[in-house]
């Protein structure tokens, strides 16, 4: 894999995040990462299919109702 693959990018961002904490205690890291990544993936797929939610839900392998909730949650 290249140095710009997704796991490498996430690891670099996490290292930077923990370094910037400067002694503060970390919390909610999993939720923060999942929410950020999920919203990016959903937005990308929606753009790819020109906002066709049925096609986006098929590509993402999630229920269309679930997709609608996530679109609202992330204000996409």
C-alpha cells in the first residue's frame, strides 16, 4: 500500500490528535473517528450517484431509511 492509503492517513491524524492533547485526557475518540469517516463516505457516494438515495443505500449496503437518518444527522 502507498503512504497515502486510508489506514496510514488515519494513523497520522490520530498521532497528531493525541500530540495536540498536550496532557489532556482523550475521550470519545472512536465516535469522533466513525462520525467523521462515515459522513465523508456517505457524501462521496451521494455525489457519485447524483444524490440517488436508493442507489447510494445499495452501494453502502445500508437500508434507505438508515441512509436518510444519517443524511439528516450529518446535514448532507
